[in-house]
C-alpha cells in the first residue's frame, strides 16, 4: 500500500535510566521484548521486537571512563517473527529458533562482553551458546567520546533480529567535547535510518526464499537471500517522518541501521552538511559536504544550519544511492529516494552554539610502526545449494583461526575486493584509520591471485580521516587500514556488515594474543 510521506512527526528515542548507580559502577537492565509498533499512521500496528518496548531501543548515554554494566535480558517468544533458514549455523532442527546476543558496535571491551556470535542465549538464559560466559556485560568506556550503537549479533540470524527491531544508540560523552559548544540538548538529535517492507496487514515482510539456478531437491525453505532492501525508509521507527526545526544549528548523529541499503544523503535546499565526527568520534576539523554516503553500520556526526531558512520552508532529506551499492537499481524518487522532511519554524531563543575550526587531536599511525601486513580478500562463490556465498579469504565462519594479532601490535590490513559492490567491513575490539585505496586489475587477480596495481593510491576523503570501525571497501580497490590491537586479548570477529552477507558466511573469528604468550611460544 502507498503511504503518505512526511505525515508523522519524528520520534526521539528516550534516554535510558540506570537501575543503580554507585561511584564505581552504573548498572542497567535492558529487556528484549515482542510488542506492537506503529511505523506510520496509515499502517496498522506491526508486531516487532525491540529493546525496552521501543524501536529503536532507548539511547544509552554514558561518560568517558564511566564503568557501565548491562544485563541484557531475552524475554522474546520461542518462535521467530521472520523466516529462519535451517541450513545456516546454529539454525538446524535441534537448535533454538530464537537466540540473541548484544554487540556494542564500536566499543573497546573484553571478549566476554563483546557479543560474540556464539555467545547467544534464549529466553531467561534457558539455553546458551558454546561461548556464552556471563549474563552481565561490562563496558569500561575507556575510549574517545563517540556515537556507538548496540544491536543483536546472534550467529545465523543477525539479519532477522536486527530487521525485527533489535538496535539502539549508545553515546559516550566528556567535558572536553561539551566545551566545544556544539549544538546540544534538544538541538542534538539521533537519526537511526533503516528500511523495511510491510504486508497489507502492517506486518513485517522479509523474503523467505531466493531464486537460484538448478536448485537441488533438498533446497532449504526458508532460505537466506544475498541481501534485503525494503521499500519504505524508516527514521527512528517512523516511515518518512518530519521534524520541526528552528532557525538555528542542529547536530544530527546519523546511524545507518539497515541490513543492506547504503544511503547517499543530500538536502533538496542545496544546503551543506558540516560533518564533525565519524564512527570513532570527532574529526580533527569539520568537513563541509554536499552529500553524505553512509554504509550499513557507519555513523556520521554532522551539523546542519537552518538559520537563514525562511519560516515554513520544507526541506527534504533525499537518498540517491543505488541498491546493491554501487551497481544496482537507483531508488524510487517517490519512496526510497525520500528519507525525511525538515520544517523550519521560528527560533524560540538565541543560538549560542558554534562549530569550531578545530575539534580534536587525531594522532596518525606511522606505517613504519606496523609489525605485520595481512591480506583479506572479499570472495563470492556458491554453496551446496547453488546460492551465492560470501566469504573472507575463501573461508567461512567455522573455518578456524588464521589471524592472531598480538596485544599492542600495529598491523596493516589490505582488504582486496575483486568483485562487484561495496562491502562495509567491520572489525570488533578496535578503531582503525584508513590509509588509502589502490586500484588494481581485477581480471589478473581473479585469474592468478596476483595484485597488479593500475593507479596511484587514493587517500581517504577528508571525512574519513578520523577513527573508524567500519570501512567501505569498493570493488577494484585494495583498501588499506591500520590499527593497534588491544588492550584486551581473546576471541573477536571481523565481517561484512551487510547482514545477509555476515550470516552467510562473510564473517571470520580472530584471536588477539597476549605478548607474554607469544614469548613463551618462541621459547
């Protein structure tokens, strides 16, 4: 059914209050529940899953170095809302259909609090995955102020759990950032952008199968698809909402929470975005941009100045990104080409906020400090059912450990994409810096495995020169990133953040090992 855009106001997620607070620990309890949510006033209510009974989940705001403990509680039913493919990891006949584990995306935490895909648990912790350790997760927040987000990460069904609604924002703050006098309070607004498709009765639609060439007789039903892009853009849980904005500056913390869809965002007024931060916090200097390209899981922190816009002006936030990105179909200008609308109203008081020319200090890694260079190939093949299968280094999730960086070591990873489409690659535990992207001959690589570069390295865009935890790896390029591992040792994962790719099977474990362990082994 056709929905009227810009009919409903933007919902602002509430800030979650802790259950207990002491001088040492701030303690939260967060329930995952099934409930009904109205995405649009012309739609019937939709059965969804969410944290604390809302979509997106409540925003968790913490101070830098505040020790936060969260008990994530699964109160969901035993049967999934969406079609579960029994052929994927942990999804077989004798496995629980509904299982969850929460990953705080972008957080530097110990492995037992990272939300490892096999650390899942069912309702009331009745059953737990093989790597489940503890009910309460610990977040030390010993990192830069940043826009993080929390979402489900259960092996084999991450795409379904996030699509059902299990996602929310987590913001780290400190006094130094507050002193910059950026727009704040009700003029600082999170924007969680997602896409969904609805059946006529308002229920969520998620495809249950995929067409393949010569499917075998035992082809699974339901079956995973190579990606899912909805026909309705949802911001903070509302389809194509509007927001009244005063004639002043606003700070928007933008998260792409979609399964597959990239967004190329622009304002039809011709105004620029002033990007001030990315995944890992503030940039060194603000960057003025006509458009923002944001991949699944990336965050963009930006300021938009409505000061000189006349009262009653309506400004549309548009999307022009193709799906799949960047070789697929362009968005429909009447539906997926629209995101939300800003309606300018008169300012209620003076605007004393500013965007300083210097935001933060970012010390760049020196390539000479790297102890190792690793190659990570992005591979596409087919599985036993002739379905597209996405891999890293031609290995699946269960195929053993091949990366074991040492705590404190700096490494360069060369992400080699010889195929179609841009993949957003996310690495757990750390924030990294983008070095460059180097074009190469994909035909030669696919035939021989040899890298033949065809041009000079292209430095990252100005708005990519901060700290990142998710990088866009375009086809035909070697994307080089540099990072220091630690401070914790243990088991983590890296993966493509197109969720259908992650579930099948573009995710790999890696072990960060203590330096003393390495020394003992050498002896």
